[in-house]
């Protein structure tokens, strides 16, 4: 074993879904490039949120996807966790004693439209009035209805593969589905990106805060693991995610708040952050787009965008949505 990491097994905690396990496989391969003889044990966890098929707000929000794993990390049952940053709550502080030591380079942030096998629909515009579109995210629902208020948007949760089986009619549903909106990055990680029929650019459907980013979390006092993970950190992604999450924290949104945010680094190095807050039916929304300017500080930028959204009435929209 090299001096990068001591001679002990590294336990990685993750959700047990095929997508989460594929993500951990990516992380494990990167770690083995740093330390070829590292011994890794993956510890899959089926969280309470994974088992629950109803509205996540009734259970306590999407933070439940990460809470159980974080508690295992705090207790020392695992050494690190791999989280999709879009699942990490922004309205509460980090769990005591834990840090994100690294963020991997960001994957594609775009959402995509899928249609049942054999359908000739090519885009959202092709769907007839009253068509049923499935999604798990209130952010997507709001933006779909903003464009097409005549559509019937249905909440569908569960594993990506299971959702697609429902779309294709191979698993029972109360409604026949005409289309579904999912994240392109997830389809790519599962090697099924060919199912995407229409790709929504961020200007058409603003992504979730932290979309496409994997965060590597460990205990603050575990110097060996923290140092190892820091070798994988992607500085630009860390900067962009920081701006987005500072904005989210400033808005104090809950899991049912349709909040979207996307920070990019322009070719000249300047940060650019767009944020939006929607009502659930998409009929009300506020939008802000601010550049980093002289300081180009992600924390300052996130704070400024949150303040501008609040000035436009974001607080009333968020407070008007039931938890």
C-alpha cells in the first residue's frame, strides 16, 4: 500500500439501486488508479426513502435518501459515502463531523423526454392535450406545466429501470403513460441513453441544484480518507456546486419546493448562476441570472441570486406550497 492511504479496507456506503451502485463502481475505479492495491468494500443501503412509494414530503423529504447513510458514516460503520448532490438537503446544516472532501467532474445536467416503445412522439410539443407525462420531481413538473399547462403530469418514483418498464406498459400503472422525463446522466450511467427522445437544454428546463454531481463524503477527523478523496476533487465543479447550494440555503426551500439552479464557468472564467423558484403548477415563477463579476466568489454569487429571487417574491411562492 502506498503512503496515500494506510493498509486498511475502505468501506463505501451507498444506496442499493443499480444507478447508485454504478456510481460507486466509477468512484472505486478512480480510487484504484490512485492506490492500485486498495481494498474496497461496498456497503449498499436500502434507505427508508427508497422503500417508500408515496410523496416524499409525507416521509420527511428527499433528505432521507442520504440521512441513513450519513448516520452510518458518523457511527464509523463506513469510511465514506457517495451522494448525488441533488439529493443532499440545502436547507439544513451538514451532519455533525462530516465533510464533502471531493466532487467528481460534473456529468450532463440535462433532462430528457422518453416515450413508450413504438411511439412516434419526438418532443413535448408533439404530445396531444391531456397526455400523461410522468416525473418524480416537482421542479420538472412545474417547468413542464409552464410550457404545456394542458398536460397531465403524474408523479412516478422508484428505480429508473422500473419507471421505464411502467412507461413501456410492462409494469402496471393506474394511468397509461404517454411520456416520461428523467435525467440524462442517470440514463448514461445505466447505458440506456438511447431511450432519450428529446433533450432539454438548461434554458428550456433548468436543472436541479447539484444536478449531475457526485459528492464524496467522509468524517472530518479521518485524515487518511479525506486526503485520499481530495485527490479526486474537481475544482471547477466544487466552485459551481458551492454557488448553487449557497443559493438553495439562502432560499430555505423544503423538499417540495420547485427550486432550480445552475452555475457554469464561462470561457473567460467568470461564474454565471441562474436560479428559479416555481409554484407547483408552473403558473408563478421568479428568475434571476447573475454573473460573478470582480470577486467571482461562489458564496457571494449564490447569496446575491438568492437575495434577488427573494426580492421578486420567492418566499411567498415557497411558503404557499405545502410541506
